[in-house]
């Protein structure tokens, strides 16, 4: 058993409390109104430009002096704003998208989660660095991030923009050469919608594209992004999830939600994932 997994199964020492109080929201279809068509949103928005720029006005000032300098620089990246049907509504900074004060007002952005398996069908996990602004020190899936509001990552056909973003972040976080993770080899399965607080200031509110890939890759993680990493079997991950339930280690809320609902069924069918592809439904979690 590798060093990372041994540490995780014994007890991982992470910054902050022993368990994440994620305040994860459960979304249900009953009693909630979701717009049925993207077109309806666009047609009803007569003041499109002002609507797109609305989040640039009146944003709260947050002191970032005690945060990691490199991570603070990344807060200026522009994320893709969406409605609850994943229709683009504009752009806003990563900082504004992750403030609980804005999330509580409904601010929602597009994201992705990559699950990378090796030829032995082991899943690559990472432990987020203590420098991360949201969920530092937590174990999670291979890579979790956001497509940016750029031409290449806004492309929606076949989720190509999201897959380009995943390729970019796999290199940035894990040092995987981009030629080893081409977008066309990523399988886009489905989307989940979740909301979770990291602390009193920062949180997540995302529609998350789930991307699967099986490939043996070279790794050179950036320590500013990743504290540790390891490949795990199904049984080892189940042990980690049980440790997390007992408060012995921390797991990100989105990874916990996916692992407790869909992951093992998908994992059992790595060579027959087409049956699980659903690009119409957004799972409200």
C-alpha cells in the first residue's frame, strides 16, 4: 500500500477541524422552479449587457492578506456564470463566484470533476494543498476546477470547452503533459448541481461536469495545488469514505456526493460507460 493511502487510512492530519461541515444542500425537483428552456431566458432578457455585468456591482470587499499569494492571483480568473439549466448568463471572477454572500443570492458557475484511472483500474486521488482557499487539506477526485470564460473553454458542443479546461488543469495541478490527456479521450458522463460551504466566507455552487478517463500518465504535482496523491482500489476508497464518516479524514463534499451515489457503478463499468451517459439531466444533489 502506498504512503499516501497508508496515511489516509491511519489518520490524515489536515488543517482545521477533523471533519468538513459542508452544509451541503440537497436539491429536489419538487417545490423548486427551474426554467425549462435556455431560449426562454435569453428571449426574456431584454437588457442582456446589464444582466451579464450585474455581478460586477456591489460585491463585498474581502481581506485576502492571510491567504496564499499564488491562490489569490487565481481568484481573478473569469468563470462562466450559468442558470440552473446550465445556460450561460455571463462571467464573473473566481473570487466572486466562491463567496458565500454571493452564493446565497444564487450565483452559480460551471465546473468539472475528472476521474482518472490507470491500466490497473485504480482511481487517482489528490489531497488538496493547505494553500487552497476552499476545502484545504481534503481528499478528492483526480482534478476539480472550472472552465474559464475564454473562446476555447466556452465551446458547448460535446462539452468540448469543459474538456479543454480539464486538460489545462490536469497539467497545472498534477503536471500531466497535455498530450497524454487529449480532450477526445475524456468521456463526458453527466452533470451534478450542488452547493457547499467551506467556511464562513468561501464556498462552492456549481453545475459540475463529470469526466472519466483511463490512461497511464506521468505525474509531477504542483505542491501549491496538491499536498499528496495516490491511486486507490475500490476497497481502499470505501475504507477512506468510512474514515471520513467517522471524522478521521476530510473529503470534499462534491466527491463524497458522487462517491455515495454514482461512482462505484460507473467504476464497475469502465469499459462500458456509454450506458451511463446522460447529457440531458442535471442531478440536483
